[in-house]
């Protein structure tokens, strides 16, 4: 093993988790540099505010001569000039999950939050609850929670809350990221098909979760969505001598049962196992996310009083139903949702928050799954919940064979057949051009993308103000 590393260079630093960890390392006194091809706010401004030197574009000379460890993001591939330089120069390199395991996760109580949906919200809620309870947790979150001010923090606390993704770790390590995280308490929000670029089917995803379940120690705990058939199926196939499993959900079979849910324009109220809670978040998914975080905090002895205080004061996360601005009485919402289930649940939540308002959904098919035909039927079913829909051109079309691509025109036709106005436009500029004349006061525009979407949020607001 090398001497304790001091200087890190991140290839692909503007990824949400990469950037958050880079900033947290910098705060701990490490020297951090990084490069990315897509350097845009909020991550770019966040990193620069932490004093991290950013390079736009990938070039061998971006890698400092004296870097101890090169951290290679999981979006990086062979052929990337910096990746090739690392291999040619035989430099020491890690995936991000390896960095976390080797430097921070050993000898901790690791609370790992997984699932297809709700990871970032649940991780943020849990980290905030433990912070309010003065347990001072370290955390790594794939988003920017308003209460915490940043997506990662490393300290000497014995508690570490981490968002566990089922996506692979790096081009040189095809295991899911979460198998590196040494879980003591594991939350599984749900299991659905996603990441069509690396998983061929749902069974492969279930296998990855089964491997994760198998490394939770006997004195640990698995909190499982008791309403999700795929979660229950994975749990049924576990070995003996496993950690304790507790189901959380609305079903009668759940050990920790959620009931009496009510939504207002300001938030949600719910009962979990006889205890009442309220929070500013809205929607069934967010209620279950909160129930998971509450159950995890109770496992570590956090009082109900502290949990209630934390939930009531939670301010949300950047890019999760985030109001980016209002002009002429029209609200523009930014949301990261890029899976039909997440889009559907977000639209339902917005209907609760803005009753009577017309909701326009603007969707960029940009993730590795939504660019493919995998959700050709499910996408229109989710988007039909909106009062009007725009879809942009599928991102990076040339990377996907024509027969495997999503057909946005067919998505539009399916939505239009249900009586909703539906438009397919090539880019943000054309969408704004067509959308603005259709908008009126009290409308809500929900923009769904897991990328920058050419700054559509700010450009739309600017146009409305004109």
C-alpha cells in the first residue's frame, strides 16, 4: 500500500458525487484538482468556491506531475486522453467508491441508502436527522441538500451516511458502487429496471442487490420497501445468518407501517408505527423516503423529538422539485427525474403542491436508459399526468443504434391521443419559442433532465420576464 495520499486529481469532477467528494477532501486539507468536459453550474461554481482548480476538457497535461491518486469517474472510458495518460504513466488510480472505502468507510457505522428512486432525498433526510441529533455524521450524497450546504462531508464521527448507487464503479470495475460501502445499516427504497447501458434485464439488477445484502453483518439491519415485489423477491432468496430485515411501507405485512398520510400545499403528514410526523416534502414516494430515514435513525437511538424537529426543518435538495424562479406568475421547476416512475411521482407531488394549476412537463431524454426504447410505453403513461408535454431531441443519438433508440415522435403521438398538447422539439431554444406563447399566469413548468439541458431554466425565465 502506498503512503497516505495527499494530492488527488479527479477525472470527471463535475459529476454530482465526484464534485461533492472532491470539495469535502479539499476542506480536509487535501490538494485537489479536476477536469470535466461539461463544466456548468451549480457544480462548477460550487467547486470554484472551494478553491479547486477546474480544467474544461480532457488533456494529459491537466494531470499534475505530483498527484498521488487519480480518481476516475464512472462515466470515463478508454480513449479519454487523461485515462490513457494515467495508464501509460502507470499512475495510481481509484474509482470513487474505492477512495471512499479505503480512506473513510472502514471502522465506521455505515448507513447505506439504495434503490432505483429516492436515494438522494432519503440520504439527505437521514444525514440531516443525525446532524440535528448532534451525532455529527460524515456523508456523501448525490445532490446538494439545502440544510447541509454541500453533498459530502468527512469528519471523525463514527457515523457515515452514504448514497449507494447500483451503477458500476468504473470502466475497470464493473461491480455496483454500493458493494464497496461496508454497510451496517442498509436501506432499499425500491428495485426497478434502470441503467440499460450496463444491465440487460431486471434479474441482473436483482443479482447486484443480492450481493449487497450478503455483505451486511449479522448485527446490522436491512430496511426494505415492503410494498415493492422486487425488494421482497430479493429478500426471500437470502442466505441464513443474515442481518435482521424490517419491512417499511403501506402494506399490512410491513413491520413499520405507514398510515394516515395527508398532503397540503405546504407538505405532508403521516403516521409511522403509531408516531406522527410532518415535513415540507410532498408525495407518496417522499413519505416512504422519510419513513426509511426515521426508521434508520431509530435503529441508532435518535429520539422522536429530534427526528420530528429535523423533518419539519428540512429544506429540500437542488434539482428535486426545486423552484428556479417565477415570472409573470409562472413557476419554473427543476427536477432531476429521468425514469418514468420518478417523473410520474414528481408530477403527482406537484399536483398536490399547486392544486388547480396547469402543469407543463418538459423532458430531455438524456440518461442511458431513457435514450433507449426500453421505456417506449412507460414514458407517455408517466408524462400524460401533465397538462401539456414537450420532449427534446434524444441526447447523443449517434451512440445508440437506430433500432434501440427511443422514438420521441411515438411518445408524443401517444400523449396527444389522450387529449394533451404534446410537442417534439430539437432543443431548448425551440422549446422556449413554442412554449412561451402557450403559458399563462399560475402555470407550472416542470423541467426534467439529469443534465444541464442547455440552461433552459434560466433562459425560459429570462424570456418570460421580457
